[in-house]
């Protein structure tokens, strides 16, 4: 019985060490994930602001050519 208890105790110690190692690794991965998510959000914000600015400024060449009649006569 004492031998079984010692064996189980050693297994428990090993599991606790492994659990702590995995917990630290998970924390590091979470920090990395948060940093990447923040970077992605910043890039998306910059892209969206540039896209919105481009939409706000109409292309005058496109709008003037669509108003002209190709034959040059007005109906």
C-alpha cells in the first residue's frame, strides 16, 4: 500500500509540473494571439479609413465622361 501511494504521489507531481508548463505555454500563446489581433485590427482600421476616404472623393473623370453623349449631339 505504501509503495502504491509513493507511485501515485510521483505521478501526481509529474502531472502538476506538466500542467504548470502547459499553463505557461498557454499564457505565452494567448499574449501572442492578443498582439496579433491588435495588429490586425489596426491594419483593418487603416484600410477601412483609406477605403472610406477614396469613396468620399468622387472620380471627376468618370462622372464627366458618363454625362457626355458619344456622338456629340444633345437630345
